């Protein structure tokens, strides 16, 4: 994911920070929520949350994990 951070679906953005979600993949039923600065191509990809697909993802606000 660090090499291609834009693979996930963007769920929110704040300035150049892109908040994204991506399924972890079979056979694991998890979603990875992460953020990265689109203006910093070699920058850090931050893991925000790992949720099971049965959890309530609609109420999750990825921006509350900002420093």
C-alpha cells in the first residue's frame, strides 16, 4: 500500500490529506482505513483503523485521528 497509496477508495479529504479505505482481501474480512498526503509522493502512509466488515463503517470519521 505504501508504494501505491491511491489504490484505496477516497472517503474524505482535508487539504492535500487523502483519507481512504481498502479491503484487506480474501480470506480476511477486514477494511483498512488510512491517510496520506497526496502532495508528498514519497511521504508516510498512516494506518488509521482496521475494522471487520460487519462493524459500522458509516459512523467512522477518519479525520478524528489527525495529530
